[in-house]
C-alpha cells in the first residue's frame, strides 16, 4: 500500500539549517515533492525530484533522495522566520503508471517553527 | 499568468444541504485534481479530471462528485452534507495527463453546522 510519513514538529533558530525528513513505502513512486503551507493558505510547490535522482538543489533548498531506504529529506539553509510553516512531502506515480494520473499521496506534514 | 482560483473562499452550510465549489486552473492546464484537508485525516485525494473525464477517484462516498467543463474549469459537489465534511477543499491544476508540476489554489473553507 501507499504510505508517506513525516515527523510532526521541528524547531530551529533563525540562521540555522533545517532538515525535514520523510519516508515512503511505495517503490513505484516516480516523483517526490515538497509543498509548503502557511496558515490559511493553499499549498505552495517548493521543489520536486524524480526518482532516478539522488539530489536536487534550488537556492536555499536541497532535496536528498535515498531510494534504497525510501527516504526523502528537505534541507533549508539559513532558515528565516518567514520559513515557519507546515511542510508536506508527497509522492506520485504518474509517469510510470498512467492510470494513477496526477494523484498525489501526502504525508501528515511537519510544522517548522523558526525562533528569532 | 494567473494562478489557480477557487470560489468561494469560505462557505457555511447546514447539515443535509448540498454545496458546489468551483476551481479555475492555470490557463492552458487541462488537469484538475481535488483534495480534502482536515486536521484528523490530513490531505486526501478526492478525484482528478482531464479533458472533461474523471480519471481517478479517491475513497470517498458517492455524495462527493465533480465535473470538468470544456474550458477546463471544474466544480465539485457534495450532497447531503455531514458535520464531518467540514474541511479545506483544495484544487490543483497541472498541464497534462502526467505532469510533474501541480499547483494548488488557496482552497475553499467549508464549515457544516
């Protein structure tokens, strides 16, 4: 079955790096995503990684994928108070299984609190 | 380019009523997916439409239905509302059949009393 899990909470100091972790069970996942949700808002696509990659960097964000362990992480460098939000990890099988379409399976979200 | 828009943003309904929510995808996007977000169950997939056809459906009762129009705009309908239907309903749009970038709207907050 499909399951995506994340720790519930992470607290860091402004300027430090944050690392948010995610594990998934379905080895047929083709794309893995990180979304950010601020209070009262929708989901903002931060970054994504294809399953044949092991790392992707985009400005302050670094995504690491360990496909063998089915482990995904998001590192935010120089974390700012504006980064305080809930971060969701999600997976899709779209390209490998066209019947899955664009369906995303989400983790429960990690609340990141950044202290000044 | 305008983002995904959802209307209305907030809605209060009474048990037993029905409700229709609307989603306009990003211009040029042909796939629209709907998700329900609640504190207890998190984000759950409802259904996906592509070119006016439902391609995928999540594990929700038949009271939840949707449709997509020729301009790719989508509506979802919930009939015979229950208290447990109170949630944030999010719509996501993507370019095609298997697109790796999906963009979400701000959501419609539905409260059932």
